[in-house]
């Protein structure tokens, strides 16, 4: 047990703060605490209920981000504890300017100069996916035993937002650099550096796994209405939970406890 307690001392480094992007959390429509719990990889932990040991946990602090979302099983398999990899060097983006539904122009590769719509955003790696462009053909389900070459599938490779794509100005459909400014009403907007026109954020940016847009979402029977948040439904009582359930169901306690003796 002493050896186990010694191994469970947390490794040196920063605390567990997964660098999950704000847009990823917004798209998942899941609580941040759930995403953090789904990502957590614990190698060893001191037993609970043992006051003689300090509470120590050894867990993964460096994560490998890819096209798999942090709450998926594929992400969990990519970050298994036996896999070793170094921390990714990601160029920080001060103001994220690319959203789902934006029109962008590709600056590199075989599709250089072509324009397309952003279908996915991976903020953790500064990646975006452009629909139908920057693709690669992969062979899937190949089987040499039955002499089956496989099925050719087209896979859209990610592009770096810092150097491989540019936003397109909707006024003239030409690529441009942008900057964030504030309007007289106090709204933060994207402005084209070439024409000075506002580039609006597309409605597709509001899309999550639960709804296309907030206005199109219809409440269900299990949804909590905002008016119900102010209602107090809990009434405290001077009894235990078991006693309250028995009182609700009309159960009366007629058993007599056996006598106990203390020496």
C-alpha cells in the first residue's frame, strides 16, 4: 500500500485544464464539467475513505487533439494512458474569426484560389474543414483474402486558419484580412480591411448537435422552462429521506428495535 501511495503522487506540471475551445463547447451543447469529466484519464488514485493517506491523483495533463470531439470514444482511445506523445505547439489566435457557414478562400495546395463553405471548426488545433475542398482519397475495408481492393472514400483534410485560408468579403467575393471592431450600438463585428464592410457571422454558427438555430428549437416535455427556475419546489422537513418516502406512501413503522447494550 505504501508503494501504491507513492506512485499516486501527481506528476509535475500544470493542473488539468484541457484547452477545449469555446466554439467546441458551444457546438456540443454540453456542460463544461461533463466535457472535462469525459476527457479525464486517471492512472492511479489513493483509496477513498483512507484518512492515513493524502488525497493524490495521477492523471494525464497533456492531450492529443484531432478531428475527434473531446467527449467521444475516439478521443478517449487516442489519449489512452499507455500512449506517449509530446505537447502540440499551437499558434495562439487572439480573436477567433472563422465560424461554421463562412465563405473562405484556400491559399495553399491543389485547391489554391478556390472558395468554399466552412463545415466544421476545430478550435483546439486552429483547424477548419472546407466543404468539398482540400480532399484526399482513402481506401476503406480492403480485404486481400477475398481480393477486394476496398471502397474509395473522399476525406476532407483540415486547414490552418493562420496561414492556409482567408475570409471572403461577401460584397465582392474576394479574399480579405479582417479585424474586429465595435459599432455605435456596441456590437462586436468583423470588418473587411480592404473594403471596410461588415462581414456578418452566418446563422450556421449557432448550430449545435441539438438544434439548427436557437429560434427553430422547440421545447419538449423534459425541458425546463425559464419561468420554472424561479419556483421553489423543495420543502425542507425534519425527517430523513426514508421517513419522508414512508410518509408519502402511507407506510407506518410498527417494528420494535432490539435492545442494545454498551459496556
